[in-house]
């Protein structure tokens, strides 16, 4: 059975398969639709490109048991989803390790009375970006005798990290190259967290150069995020020791696009290993697996 839950933007978790007194009766999380744009021909047509619209997931929950208890559970879920909608900050539906950003935009309950033996909640989750994401973390430590611990005083990036992803080979890249697999039929966006000290942060993925001509001191962090949904000021910036954030988009190298995604399949990251990197890869699917 899948681990299916809603996580609000404030971090409150609701198990969608089984509330304390409710069960999910119906949902359409595996409904997929691509839209072909076609050019008409004498016989049939030719597909010029494929697109996808935002998606809606209708769900039906049936609450039984103590009327006051089931009302409290429904109110708690609706309160959190209303907060997300009002503040325009999506929650997430998780299917095991895959998630999709959503807003609960439609909901209705019936019967309305407290004296009945059950309450049905009809709800619809709206997904602005119609892909489920599973994150792959590649953690690379410096090669110069580092213990593998990064600075603890940089906001949001703790000192202790594990290094269980990726594997190294020496051919055809250097002995410092790390190979990994991108399990997605689509190009995968990524976020690279680079830890100082470092001069002119540079790394290569599948031979493509990613370079920002900015020096990082010890305990400073640079974030490179290729996702278009990320605010522009958060796509390339440095976090100083005191938590101050400084945009460094204009420091990127002009000879190689900085926000190029990674192709699905086998991949390799290669660089000097003079500094540490946490590479989070966003593997996308149309439906959870």
C-alpha cells in the first residue's frame, strides 16, 4: 500500500488513506493527459509539439464514527488548505517518495448534520505544475582530506551529511568523477548547493560546464537552481555567514548556459573536488509509480 499524505506549506501532515475515522474512497492521482498540437495534412495531421495543462485531482473521503471527532478532522484539513490558498503557497501530496505541488481549491461535505452516521467530503486538488517529482541527492565532499562535514552555522544547511549516493570511475573522466542515473523520461532540473571555500565555482555534468565567477569564503554557500518555477533572485545566489543572501546571477560564465537541465538516463558530474556540493536532482513523471 502506498504511503499517501498531504503536507501543508506550514509542515502539517494529513494521511489521505486513513484519517483516524475516515477512508479515501476514490481519487484520480494516476490520470494523465498530454495535449498534441498538430498541423493538419492532406491525410491526418502531424504533431508539432506536445504540451500538458495544469491538473485537477478529485477525491472522495468518507468519515464515520463520533460526529464531533470527524468534524474536527475535516475542519483541521480544510483550515490548513485554506491557509495555503490564501497565502498562495502550495502544499504537497506525497505518494511514497514522489510529490506534487497542489492547492485544495474545491471542497464540499454532506450530509451536513451531526446526528448522521457518516460525513462525505468531496474535494479537488489543483496542481499548477502537472508532474510528480522524486528527488535524488548526490552529496560530494572535497577530496583534500575532508571529514565530510560542512559548516553548521549556515542557515538551513546542517553539518552532518551522508554520502551514500553516486559511484566513481576513472574512465573516461577523471578519478574524481561521480556517475549516477536520472530515472526520468524528461530532462531533470536540479539544485546545486556549493560549500566554500572555493574560487570561481565550476563543475561539469555530462560535459556541460556550470560556472559562476564568484569566490566563496569558508562557511559561505552558493545556490544554483535551474527550475523556472524558482523566483529569479533564488536561481543563483550566495548565503553569507550571517545569513545574508546576495544575488550572483550576473557573475555566471557567459560561454555556457547556467540553467541547463540534465538529460534522463546515465549521467556524470566531474570537477576539481576542491569544494563540497549537494546536488539535488528533480526526477519528473506524469504519474506516481
